[in-house]
C-alpha cells in the first residue's frame, strides 16, 4: 500500500509514523533461533539488514515478510562462487 503525501494525509494514515531504518543490504544468513515457530533453526534465509536497526527482515515459514532481531542470525561470509551456488539452489 502507498500513501500519496502530495494530497495531504487523511483518515487512517494521520497517525502513521515513518522510521528511517538506514540503508538496506540483502545477505544470506543462518538462523540461530530455536524457539520461534515461524523460523527453522540452522536454515539459510535471505535477509534484509538495515544499517541503523537491530532488526532484520525476511520471508518467514508462513510466507510473510517479518522483522526479527539481528542476533537470531549469523551472516554467511562466503566466496562469490559459493554465493552463486546458493542463489541458484534457492
């Protein structure tokens, strides 16, 4: 959904707060969370990392885009060749 700010803010969008999260990088990471029902431990996830936030964003096992703590994931530090293999397999 988008909001046209050129026409003023009306209705349900009046109380909407926008937060600047910083720049976004997309990386592969291993899930370290054990008690989150919408994630699988040790599975590789493609995550969006925000430079100015302690949260990451990803598509969880329900197929929903959701935010989670950065500490629940370990980013992969792999060669471009290995990254290419992961991308093809995904």
